C-alpha cells in the first residue's frame, strides 16, 4: 500500500523513495502514519488521541498521552477510547504487513484503569492469517512502568479492491 505524505510525496511501506517524515526532521523512531481525521490517529483532529503509529518488528507501535477530555471517570480514559486505541494498533499491525483490513471482531480485556495525561505505549501484532482473515493482538501499557493496562485480540477482514478504493485506498494513510 502506498502512503501519501502531507507534502504530496509517497512511499510504499518497506521501500521506495524518501517520504515526508523520513528526513533529518523525522520524529524519533522514523516515519509515522495516520489517517488525518481519525479520532484515534488523526493528527488533524484536535479532539482526538493523535496516536502516531510506526512499523515495529511483526507489527506496529505508538506512544500516546491521552488528553483529559477523553476521560470517562475523572482521570480515567474512557473504555471506548481504550478499545479504539487497541483496534488501531491491530489495524496498523496488519497494514504494515501489507494488508488493508476492517475490524470484524474485537475482544478487550481491561486489566487496570487507564490514566489520562500519562504516556502510554501501544503495540499490535499479527498472530495468524487465514485467507482474507487476519488474527491480531494488541496491548496498551504504561510507558514508564511497562505495566499492561489493557489487551485485545481481534479478527480483521481484508477488504476487496473495490471497497479499498471506496474508502480512499492509498490516500487514506498519511506519512508524517
């Protein structure tokens, strides 16, 4: 899949010409990817979590510090946002393996309350692939202590080329 950069440049993950976000001004950890208005990863969504995913061995990773306006209880990240973060970690893990998918099923285990205003680490990985179905896993941890706060498993269905084009296809993901 080709990732479209904010300056119009592009790069296929894993190779190709230098893309925006990969030069000397690149963020630590290399290029990051996102859908510009997504509530979870959209850098142009002022109300979102702004998780910046990047490829990692076998999947995807990101660090995020959720703002207080995404809380449920005071100081605790809303469970729907926790689920969304884990969902995106799994989606990006599939994406960085060359798959364009949509969530078919997700199961979340909430181990501890997830705080707002603290750095968190997300990691997603591909567990197995059967035809068009990718089985995924993700975890959300406190970035400082490493303690796992929530984890998920999911089934992601690779979409048809027609659906991919309808959803915005290659221009959907931005490198920054």
